[in-house]
């Protein structure tokens, strides 16, 4: 088996978990066989002392066909 890893950035206005989930949902539309996710970073955008956007930097692994 051979696995390829790509690095992606996901965003959400709700939470870090939602950013990860949304990123995987979108990626799975064009990438088959996703086997794992490694969260390598989390950041947030703050405006007027309030978090307005959550961002995650993730690595996604998938099987090479």
C-alpha cells in the first residue's frame, strides 16, 4: 500500500472541529480513500475582541490507487 499526504487549511465561523470537518467533507469530493488527518496548527481571526473565524492547518492522508 502507498499513501500520499496533502496539506490543507480549513476555516469555520463555528469552531476548530467544524473547520476540520468541513475541510474533510470538501476534500472527499475530489480525493478518494482518505485514511487519516493530522492537525498541525490552529489559529483564529479576532475582530473587536471576539473570535470571528477558526482556522486549522491539517495534513490529510489517502491511499494511492
